[in-house]
C-alpha cells in the first residue's frame, strides 16, 4: 500500500462528507492490507474501512486511538474464503460465471443467480447439464460485444472485457465518489446515543439491497448498534451463503411490495425508520414509490443510501451488474491479467470498499440529520469506485503475497443462531476501544417478522 494513496482517498471522503478535519487524527497509521495486486487494492481497502471507523466515533477520542488490523481487513474483503455454514464451505461461483474467450476477445459472464444462468443458457443454446467445453464452444461462436448485448437483452449478465479508458475515468473522477444531496427539510431530532460502544443504538435502518456492497454497508450499521431489518421479495431467493456471510447483526423478512397488504406493512416500517439503503434498479423503485425523492417527500427526515453498478441516470442507471463485471468492463481485468488471459483483483474489492464508504456516509448523514435536520441522500456506484482505484498510484512489488490460510482463519469467528453454526470473517471496523465483535449471528433468509425490534 502507498500511504499517500490511502491518505488522498481519505481526504476526499472527509471533504465529500464534510467531516470535522480533526476526525482523521483519531486514526493510527494505516496498516498494510495483504491484498496484493497491480492496482493499490490495499490502499482502497484500508481507506474505506478507516472512513467507516472514523465516521462512527466522536472526534474527542484520543489521537491515534483507532488502530486498524490489516490482516483483519483482508480477511473481511475475502470473507468467502473463511465462510463455513454448518461446517460446509460455500460454492461461491457458478460454472457459468467467469472469463470465456469469444471470437474476437473475452467476455465475463455471471451466472450465480439461477435466473441469470437460465438467460445465458438460452442465448448460448446449451442444456442445463452442458459441460465446460460445450459452454466454451458456444461462447466462441460469438463476438464479445454481440454476446454481451444478446445476454443483457435476455435478462442475463455478461460484459465484453475491455481495456482501461483513462479519459472516461478522469471524467468520472471529476464527480464525487460519494454523492451527497439534501432532499428536503425537517426539524433536527436533537437526540443522539450516549452508548460509547454502540454509536448507532436506537437507529432503525431498512435494508433493500442484495449481493455484497449494500449488505456490507448495512452489516456495518448493525455492528454499530442500529436495528437493521432487511426486506426481500419472496422471489428470487437470495443465495443462502451470501445472505449469511453479510448478515450478522441484522434480521431478515420477506414482503411482496406489489401486494397491497405487504405494501401497507412496509409503509408502517418506513414511518418508523431513520434510514433506508436501496440497491434495486431506479425504475423498479419508482414503480413502487421508493425512489429517493418520493421517500423524502413522504417521510421528511429520512436518510437514503442508494447503490448502483454502473451509475445513475438513463439507461446506465438501469443496467444490472456485479463487481466482477465492472472489473472486466473498466479495464481492471486486463491490468490484473496475463498476456494469455484476463485476471481479477484478489477480492471483490469494489463491492466491499463501496459498502464501507456508504456506511460512512449513512453514519454521517444520520448524525447530521439529528443536529441540523433535513432529508439526505448518499449515492455510490461500483463503476465510480473502480475509477477511484484506477486513479491511485500503481506500484508493482515483486514477491508480494496475500494472507496464508492460518492467518486468515485467525480472523474469523464462529457464531450460532437460528440458521445453524456459521463461521464468518470478524469485523474490519474498529473503535477507539479496540476491535469490535458482531452483535448476533446471521438469521436465515426471510425468517423474521416484518417489524422493528422491541
């Protein structure tokens, strides 16, 4: 890690969130995070976790009192490598997810969700039991761009692997990494927690996100004391291991917001919420009356977080995507690859970093709302985070290695709850008092009532 890169990123976040300039003094020197790559993933990881840690605690903490652990951060960013559920390691990647050679280049596909896998098979005209060679042969008949377009139109996930575009990245970096806006007016609550260990105690947060970035953000809010209730539609189901990996401290309920009864119940939850985090496509949210402007008008004082893969506005805002696809499309895959094939970062770093940075924004805006009032919005996209990573200084160091298995395992914890025994990564965020621990084990998907905790 280049300390200068991490400091520069932290300075940007501090300015965008309008944090007290003294806040960063709480941080001890940032540790090296063993996530070796050609791009400075270590700086991105350290700075994003540091931002969430600094945002959580009062600036009257002693200088240098927040000490982050680089191995703990790396383990959290690579959480799937330590995850065990009832003793079983998860199957993280579907056979339909990965790099494939097309007729004129490479594509990256994502078939972890069954409906995305079905769309990809329809386009490729392969059976459910097609083996790797049959899938590869089907992909090779297409040009990369044509296959990506066809799969996307069919409702699947596929991008052409592209080279870095410095001009596009420069343009993205002219815009905020964390885009903060005041949506409306409301009176400040004048209340704040007095719990030194749980600075968000008493806050209520609705979690309408999936996969990694959004759940990492809300998991962090739960770690800090918030009552976080995740709401999912009954279908499609979330991937079981993915939900548990990002679910400690939270509860999980199912509501079909297209149903009048469930929509009314959700409105009751919203009336009692301090914040909501959104990860669904803008058009879907607008149809349900859950776009940020409508939410703020109906519920003055609400803090809204919103995530997207590629950005906001127009057709870009409606494109679905995942960390692996953004890496492939933005040039990261070719930078991290070899002359023979594209490669990937040592973690889903765009997802995790975006999650911690959004958590920092939500913490800051909830505190601002209590003092100054107002309804607030914080927006982030994986593509914008990718541009930030691509803009950091690069330094290739020979012989750099990641965590060994024993060290990684030492930064995992075993929790038991209604979903059985789960081994997951320990929290990366730290406090002036030291390391933090998850407040409770993850709950099984959809196993809780749609209500706030007593």
